[in-house]
C-alpha cells in the first residue's frame, strides 16, 4: 500500500515537473495541429493563425488543467470543482461555436476537427512525457485528462453553437415579423424592405400572394406549414395566413391547391411586392364571402372570383342598391317575395330561357310563366329595360346566402 502511494506521489511529482516542458512545446504543438487541419479543415487552420495569441493563452491554461487533473487523480483526489461561470478558456471555445453557426458550418464537422486536433496534439505531448521519464500510470492519467478536457471544450463550443443558433432564430423571426408589416404597409420604403429582408434571411421574390385562413380554424392553421416555398407567416389582428413567393411559377398553383385542399383558405392574386397592400382588402373580402357561403371553393383563388369580390367589396352600398331595385316587391307577402326573387334571379341568369329556369328551380314551365307575369306587373314593364336588368342581376346574381332570406334554395350561390 505504502509502495503504491509512493509510486503515485512520485508520478504526480514527475507530472508537475513536466508542465514547463509542455508549455515550452506548445507553439510546436499548435504548428502540428495547424498543419493537420489545413487539409480537411482549412478554416480552422486559419483560425489558429488569426487567433494565435488567444489560442496560446487558452492552451497554456489547458495544459495546467490537464496536468493538475492527472496529478490529483494519481494522488486519489477528486477533480477541482469548476466555477459556475465559464472561464476565459471555455469562453474562447464558446465563441468558436458561435462563429461556426454564423459561418454555416455543421456542429459535427467542428467536433470531428476537435478530435483530430486532440490526437495530433497528444502525439507530441506523449513524446515529451516519455523524454521526461513519465511512468505508464502517470501517462495514462495524463491521456485521460487530455481527452476529458477535449470533451469539455467540445461541450463549450456546442453550447456556443446552440446559443447562437437560438439567438439567430429569434432575431430572424423578429425580422420576419417586421418584414411582413412592411410588405403589407402602403407606406414602406424599398430600401428598408430590402434591409429587413436581409436580416430575415428571406429572398425578395418578384411576385407574391397573400394566403388568408380563418384564425379560429385549427385545421387551416396546420395546413400553412405545407405551403410550397419559403413563405412568411402572417399574424396580425384579424389577419392570419402567409405571404407565398412567386405563386405563379410553374406548378405552384397545383402545389398550393394540394397543400390547402378542403381548407377554408383564400389565396390572393399574384402581384408585385409593392402591390400587396392594395390587394389585401380584396383577399379579406373574399375570406368573408367564403365564411358567409357566398363563395364555396376551398381553397378559394381570388383571381377566379373577381366579379363577386367587386360586387361585395362594399356590402352597405350593395344593400342600398338591393333595397332600391327590389322595392317593387317589398309590399308583397314574404313567401311570395322570396319565390319571385328566386325566379327572377334564375330568369336573369338564363337570359329569359323559361325552360332552363324551370329545370333549375324544379318547377313546371307554367309556374315560371305565371311568376314572370307577376314580376312584369310588379315592375311595371321595367324588366325590358337593359339598365334595370343589369342592376337586378348585380343584386340577385351574386347575393350572399347570409344576406338572402332563409327558406328558399339559394340558386344564386354560384356565379352567373
């Protein structure tokens, strides 16, 4: 037992005397590591050259830690407790990890280079230890301390890498939120948009479209990640969806349709980026018409329903026009009024073809003829006036089921 302790203390003492030699050899170790890195990891070799002073200081601290750890182990003492705050040595390697994330290098590549550099450095350290008569037990403890430290340095770089990744992701998301506000604002400056897009790492496309979904529809919200391309998430009061780049590109409409199939979503028109604010209102009007059931496509492409959107852009104006042109029917019993409005809508849509009206409404042609007689009498001959027919078609042909009286089949739900 006493012999073993004596050997252990002797080994520790030998290691303690080895430290000055290892520090003296450090420049040569760094040269060896740099040459090894030049082949497969030239960026890291360049880092050793640029940051030689910092790396040398960190290397000296590392050697002291390695020797101290090996000596304490040989004496049966536990490793020294590490301070809670990272020391300068680890801070250097945390910064290496941050720099690697900013450069776009994978973390695995960095850690592999660490392992290779440790092996190259250990070969020279082992040769120095042998020259100084370090025992096998002491050599084993020294090797273990080297690779424990490499693990610690690798962990520090991984920590810096992940922290920078999280910080960059948070900054990018903030920049993307700012970019959405700029793109949907009619007061944005082109230079500011470009600078914000750079911060958001979002390539500004030539054209884009706004996709709007019901904010209360969880199915629609889950469909957004399936959108093609590098889309921007939109979350504003009363407006949830995405800005999709170049939706008019080859196959893009088919991909959008597939991603949003069966979802209560509206795809705005494809426009140049500066025109996005101008078409946002049209897209929101289309979303309202979809919720009301006036437009039933899912997904709904605005450019396929521009007529209905134009008509319904101002519901108050449309209602005022409806009250004026339908005034001749206002004094009739409600059921009669509804039947006549339904018949008149079909008659206008089919250009007066009573056979087509009867087929659409599932009634006899005589019934169509009778109702048209009532309508002609109520309108006092004005049904033959092109201007009156145009206004009636505008009101009845695009009437929303939500605005129409209940109880009568809404044949006007589809476009004339």
